[in-house]
C-alpha cells in the first residue's frame, strides 16, 4: 500500500468515527420536542444548539488529528467565517442538513461532510442516524450505503424519472416564483416529484438509484460537497442547472443518473441565479 492510500485511510477512518459520534448526539436530541433554535435568514431557515455542537465535535476531532487542515462549516460561516477553498486539505461540513426536519423530529436529517484536496473531492459521507443510513464514497473506490455498493439508475427519459426538488428556505418572491414555475412545468412530464427537505439526502437518493435526478437553486457548498463525490462514484453526473460544469460556490446544482437525463432536465428548467458564495 502506497503512502497516499495509507493517508487516505487515516482520513476516512477518523472522519467516519467522528460522524458516527455526531449521529449519536443527533439521535439523542431529536427526541426533544421543543428544541432551542435561532432564526437565520427567515423563520424557516434555522440553527439549533445541536447544529453548533455537531460542527464543533467534527472540527475539534479532525483538528486533533490533522492540525494543518482547513474547514468550511455552515455554522462557522453563518457566524462570519470565510468561505474559501484552497489546495490545502479542506473539510466541508453541514452538521445537520435538514434542520427544519430535525426541529420537527421528522426523521430525514443528516450529517454531510466531505474532504477536498487540491480542490478535488476525495471523501464524502452523508449520515442519517435516525434511519441508520450511512452513505459514503472515496475517490476511485465507489459509493456505498451501509457498506453495500450502490449505483445510480439507468433512467434516461424524463417521463420515467422520479425527480427530487425543494421549496428551499427562502420566501423571496423571485425564488418562490421559480419554484412554482418549475413545479408546474415538470409535474406533467416526469414520473413523479419528491422532496426530503435535505439537499444531501436528495443527492443520496440519486446515488442510490431511488430517485433519478435532483436540482435546486439557493443551496451552498456544504449542502452538496459530500453528495457530489457520492453521486459521481455511483456513476451519476453533477452539473450546473444551465447544463455546464458544476460551479461549487454558485448555489446551484443539478444531478442525475446520466448526462442524457441531466441535459433533458436542464432544458426544461426556469433558471435562477442566487448571489454566489464566493
């Protein structure tokens, strides 16, 4: 085994252990009905003490082992931290993706964490502890659900596609109009529409083959970083909704089981261009 593989194993083993610890914390706290929370951009864009505790657990644990690593964490950024991806090993963290679900004890929330090295995703983990779903991927090693390899579906036509889409956490008129218009356009031409309330879990469903495509405007890099590598390692594609290459800080994403399906979906969408993160 070469040194790079040994290092990658250490990164993966360390983050997997910490993610499972974070999952235990989430499972303990989701049982509390009246969770303390704060409003961020709107009364449906929330942060809880558990979000903050999980992010601290992950960052502190990784820093103990890898003192030179960098971090982009949702709660760190919302408190004024920098959104900057360099060539240094960088962990991108959403401590609880699906916070609104978590607040309501709806069991579709997850830890989403990815490692980028030289601005390329190397590791991705999406863990929904309530449903015991642990999705993972490492560059060149495939994608897995609970250690069983997974693969995207073979769907290529919109008429056969189960599509994931979200209302998002904004009530800006332009954003809502785009959501309504896309729902109106897509509902008659796809097999069905679904929403889990979590970008990371929507992407995990595409990787699993349970859904065939997903798009969203207004997400952030921490929502999609782990999902990107998991989908790619499962044989799928992740692009910009306009049809070009993914721009990770553009707050836009489209993923699908195939390039053909991705392009067909892109051509149907009313586009929205939120203010980018960087």
